[in-house]
C-alpha cells in the first residue's frame, strides 16, 4: 500500500482544514517545499497536493508551488483542486504533476473528464470521489451534488478509470479514524463484477486510495488488509499523531 502524505495549499502556504471548512484553516508551514523535502528525506516517494484556492476559484491557482516542489524533489505528485479546463490540465502537467485528480469536473462536465481519461490514460487521471453521506461533494466540498458515491465510481470505472481517491468529508481532519466500512463497501461493489468477461472488457479493478480521518499508525495495516492501494495522510502527520519514522517502517 502506497503511503501518500498530503499538502493542501492556500495563499502558497501549507494548511489543513477540518471537514473542508475554509474557516477552520490552520497554517502548518509557510513553505510547502520544506514540508515536501521532509517527506522525501523520510523515504516517501508520493505526494498528494491540493490547490484549495483553485478549488474555490474553479481554475488552477497555486501551480507555482507545484512547479517548485516538482522541480526540487523527486516526489511523484498527484495534483488536484480547480482543474476545470484543458488549459488547467496542461498547466498542471507542465508544472510537474505526474497525475491529476478530478472531482467537480467529473460531476459537472463528464464529457471533458472522460476525454481526459481517453487522452492521457488511466495512469495519469485519478477520480476524486469525495462524499458526504455517500453523496458526491464538489467545489472544494462547498456544494453537495445529487450523485450517489458508488454508482458514480462505477460509471467512470466503465469508462476506464482505475485510480479513485475517496474522502469521507465527515471524517476529514477530525483525527477520529477513517471510514473502513465505506472503503470495504466500495471495493466489494466496484470490483466484484470485474472478473466477469462482459464487464472486464470495459472495466478495470479500482485502485482505491483512502483519505480522511487517519489518526493512528495502527489504522494503516487495516486499510491495507481491506485492499486499499494507497492512503493519503494529512493532519495526523502535522499534529504528530503519526511520525515520519513510523511511516518509514512501511516503505
């Protein structure tokens, strides 16, 4: 299971929110590059970077931070937040993103998001399936859509998506533990039919990346046991609930 620390950006600074609420913003470091280098020094290879200004503005904003971290570390960065157009996507990849995550765009402009999957391939495009009460939330979690979580994932699974980041918003930043039952349900319902030949032609097994609520090191083996391909860890690192030394034992 891949260990993927998170860096969320507002005004070029490394911050964390609780339940996606911008009013709960807490600044952890004015220089995201410093944080990224600490992760890299601990042997971590992956980074999840979210442009929270971009998510609000509905276009990429903090690409200079992405560019700096990508050019001065060897971290493989997946980048999300505000990617709404071909231009946004081009800027993200040219700034050094190895993968991009699309959430709101997958709800509001499925034709464009589907084209991205076809154009760039399922290795480059991640589906951001962030949910509250199993309903997809969009626009930096400021809005709830009518899309049901599992049918939403299955729809894109049939269009070739492989990587899915699922955040249970009720858990995010609360340090109360992740949504084990929800992840188990997603993996069961999305992957149980892939072995049948009719479905197999169009669908691939979901590589589920758990996100939100991680609070202790002991939760990580449980997520691995469930079958999660990766786990995104944010506040638990910043609040010293999980140390980089502990994470090194899993790398």
